[in-house]
C-alpha cells in the first residue's frame, strides 16, 4: 500500500508562506530607523541580523547583549549598536555577591559607552531570582543607574494570558496591581531620571493604566517591543490603540524585541520586522504571519494595522529615541 507523505510543516515564523526577501520600500523616515529594544546575543549572529535589518530599513540597535559578546560586537559593529547594561542572568539572585557582580557589569558597560541599564522584574523573573522591584537589592542597582545619569529600563508586567495561566497558582509573587504599585513608587523615587518601560509598559491590554502613568510621570516613555504580544493586543483594540498613539506622539519608541539565535536565520528575523511594519505602517487586516503559542490554533490572532501618519512614524521610529539618548549625552547620526 503506498505511503502517504507527511504533511509539510508550516514554519511558526511564516504561516502565510511569504517571501520575506521580496523588495519593499524602507520606512518613511527622515534619517536612520532606531530599534530601541532588541537582543543581539552573539557576534556569530551578526551577519544574518544585519542582512535582515538592512532589508527592512533598520539601522541603529539598542541591544541587550551579554558583556562577554559586547566587546567583539563593539569592535566590528559599534557604529550601529548601543549596549544596554544587564546582569549575568544565570547567576542573578538576592545576594550581595550577585548585586556586586551586577554593579561591576554596569561599570564595564558604561565604559563601553552604555547609557541605559535594564531591570527585569517580570513575574517569571521574580519567581526565578527572588528579586522584587521594591526590595533593597534592586534599589541599590537603581541608585547606581541614576547616579551615573543613565536611562533606567524596566520590564514590569507580562501578558494577561500569562497572569491567568502561568503565574500565582500559590500567590507567591502577588498580582499585577501590586507590581504596578511598586513601579509607581520607584518612579516617584527617581523623578528626573529618564525611564523606559518595555513592551508598552508591560500592559498593552490596559491603555487607561498606561495613560495614567504617562500623565503622572513625565520622565517615563514606553517602548513598543514584543512582536507576538504587541501584534495581538494592539490589533485586538485597534481603534483605541491608534488614539493612544496619536495622544502620546513623543512618549512611544519603536523596538522589535528581536532575539538572535543559532537557529534563527534571515526568515525568522524578517518575520518580526515584517509584522511590526504591517501593524504600524499599513491598514492590513488579516492573519498574522507568526504562530502565537498563547492562543489555540482556532483562535490565532490577526494583524489589524493601525496605519499611523508619517509624522508619527517619524517620531516612534527615530525622533523619540534620538531625544531619549540625547538626554544622556548620546547623539545618533
């Protein structure tokens, strides 16, 4: 009996069968496009990273790169990269030794030209490390960043789907409202220090919460990174999201949250850039090109583009990042 061939598996990063190498115009931006939040993890990933970025018209990157890889990347690609100071995540813990190592790394990154440092206190990280935004160890790190006149970057919240399914089965880390109370307390403590909160403040599902934060804290800006999450939640509330963008033109910075990897070639990287550009630059209304593991197959999200005006694209793709970096003495070309 003849064997039936196995069905060809559709890649999770290209569910629409797109040719990501098809020619397309660069973003309608005067000057270079800045990706303010990404993760170029290793020098060996750089060739395909920059090939994909160049195809989609993206030039500058503010990357969260391990210190051990940053030095080589700085040598070869320093004209395109800014490094975000970060700890050795694998050994991060609420101990004096871990904090001392983190402080040394902030100094090393600072000496490489870094003027932004990241505090990752999302629920999963809190459970793994034992660190909380309101504890003294994090306070010491925040003070060091502020004293060096660097930008504080934070990852606070996670998707609503994760709070519902992954977190707090035992009540160990508290709920989202508690985490955002801690966040506001720190924002009050460090008024005057530029502060960027990742992934639309970690709560794109709640635009009124984000608006209250922006209204209360003038030093706060939000990046637009995390492809699947941002695509899903902005598309789900397209009209309200577009109004939020139009109301806050100088407080939103584009970032891809692109993550390099040994198995992540051109098409994987391109899939993220393609989704972002469809979401922000067009009125595309159709299935997402990327599989979203937070939702079942029958409920996969659509991309519902918000087609931002060109003057606003200019701000989120470049001008707002230029203004933020200028606050800490960095001039982008």
